C-alpha cells in the first residue's frame, strides 16, 4: 500500500466506524424506549402487553446481531 492510499483507506475505515457507531446508538435508543414503554405497561397492570413488547424486543435483538456484534468484513 502506498502512502497516498493510506489516508484514503484510513478515512474510509473511520467513516465506516462512525456509521457503525451511529447505527449502534440508534439501536440502543430504540431498545431503551421499548423498555420504558414495557415498564409503563407493567405499571399500568398490562402484563401481557408488556411481555409481548419484550418478546418483540428479543426478536429484534436476535435479528439485529450485526449491530450488536458486527460480522467480520471481507478482506481488503
């Protein structure tokens, strides 16, 4: 790799990491909101609704494994 390519590659990697961090932060906010809503449902006595919301959250967590634990990138 030449020196001219190194800054571009570093900039691309930094941009990818920033995008991944933003994605993870948005994911965290969605989970926090869902937990708060489920807690409100529990407090209101709507146990089945709260449990349903938490089950949906677990499904989201399972399907969003890329955000929680990114899969390895292809070699460059």
